[in-house]
C-alpha cells in the first residue's frame, strides 16, 4: 500500500517539489510523488525572490505549473512562503537611495506581495506558510529587516493581509528548532496575540530538520502539546533526519560558515549497519510520536524526495553525502519506508 493510503485517516503526508519535478523533466520523481504523497510544497519557487524579483514584476510560471500539478493530482497544496527574511529580494526594504523604507512603505509592499500571490491561488493553495523563521531559539525576535522597520507588528499584519486575500486558506507560522522551550513560549504568545486580535492562524509549522540525537522525543512532544493547547494544529513541515555528525553538536548556535572537514563527511559509500539502524529507529520514534498525536497533527511533509536531492548534502558544509530521506539515490524506497507504513497500521 502507498504512504498516502496508509496515512489517509491520520494526516496529510507531503513532499517538496524542485524545478526539475515541476517542469516534468524528472519523471522518476514524479511517479513516486503521484503515487505516495497527498500534499506538496514548492521547495523554492514560491519564495519572494522568485515570485517578485523586482517591485511589481511578478514571475508566476513555475508556481503556476506547481499548482496545476497539485490540482490535477488532487493534492493538498501548500504555499511556501510569504514573509521570510531569507531569499527575499533586496528592493523590498530600501528606497531609491538605498535607505530603509518607512514602516508605511514596507506595509504597502508586504500587502501588495501577499495579496497578489494569495489571491492568484485563492481556493487552490490550501495552506500558506505566512511567516517563516521570525523567532530565535532564546525566544527573542530575529533582527530581520521586517522586524527592524515594523517591529513585532509585521507578523499580525502578514496574517491579516493573507486572511483578507483568501479567507478559506489555512494560515501557518513556520519555524525550525521550534521545540526550544523559549521559542515555544514566544510562538504560542504570537498565536494568542493573533487570536485576541481576531486574526486567524490555523497552525504552526514545525520544520523538523533534526539530527540523530537532538532534540529528544520528549522535548519534541512537549512542544507539540504546547502548540496544540494554544489552539492551533501542528504541521510537521520539513522533516528530514540527517545521518551525519552535526558540526554544531547539540548547540543551536548556527555559525554562518562551517568549513569542510573530512571527519564531517564519514559515509561517502553508504551508512554502516549500526548507523543505519540508529537512523531508522530515529525515524520510527518520530513517526510514532506523530501518530500518537494524530489528532493534533494536520500534515507531515518530508523536505525532499531522494537523498541526492536533499539540501542537507550542502548544509552547513557543501559537498557532504547525507542520507536524510525515505528514498535512496537510485529512487528506491529504503527499508524504513515499509516500516513506517507498518507502524501506521499499528497506532
Ligand atoms: O537556482 C540556482 C541555480 O541557477 C544555480 O546554478 C545554483 C548554484 O548554487 O543555485 C541555485 O539556487 C539554489 C536554490 O536552492 C535552488 O536549488 C540556491 O543557491 C540555494 O541557496 C537554495 O537553497 C534552498 C534554501 O532553502 C535556501 O535558503 C534549498 O534548496 C531549500 O531546500 C531550502 O529550504 C529551506 C526552507 O525554505 C525554509 N526552512 C529551511 C529549509 C532548508 O534551508
């Protein structure tokens, strides 16, 4: 049985689409995506630098194809992402002289960006990552340009604009390391703040780019429960489990640059059996947790299809050989694939 069939009464099960997949030049991937997944998200082409590279000049060709593919295959289509400090074009924040724009101008630009995109796909894209990665692990706001110019207000504004453009679409706040207790605290406050203002938020997205050891399943569970108790659904939005040693250990202090080191790329020819089995158990532990909380969870999306396509091979160090996903470099389902399906029938 397929993955989507196995989880159909539980939650949506999703994957990303890159440009080769969207343009139909990677048929092997497309066959797997159609057969196995009930939800899709574009890995890059709906980010602001691609959708609005110059002010007022929108580029929708790739995004249109992506949405058409999802509709044709009756998938739950996710839009990623409207407001993010990264992969955002420089013009967004500056005037003709290169100076920061006023709060009023930035609001207008945000509104125009969000309204144009969300209304184009109204009723077709079913859920939006409205704001991505605005909070740090210590619970403080990221000092992005959005924050610098508008303060905390940029978050409610973004949700308000999105809600106005498509009142039916689900709206999410999405972030990584969203299990850090201080981060959970701020994000649940954001949820409550939006709700008290009468602005809709339907879910938080926990990206779930996790490693072999951190976070613990308990830490993760506490966060899922806290978000659910704050009155929103939980989406596991970017799941991948790196099998490689983390250059950061268990610390969240993500350095800007980590240099390549052979020790950080130990499994070029495949995972040794003990590492493989530890990695499989890690996947099973997470899926067991998601199934236990299936009432709280709306969707689990894998961030990529095959290991060769994963961003993890190039982050935080370029040129590594990682094994974070369910399909191998030959597009073959790994043994974990059937184990996850089996688990779904047991819980
Ligand atoms: O398209 C160009 C190509 O023309 C050029 O030849 C090539 C050379 O490097 O770069 C290509 O662009 C790359 C793009 O992915 C498409 O492949 C960018 O350099 C690269 O930076 C970009 O990486 C993406 C990353 O976001 C950017 O921040 C990853 O694919 C994508 O998986 C990743 O996804 C993010 C989520 O959106 C948010 N959460 C974290 C997650 C992982 O970083």
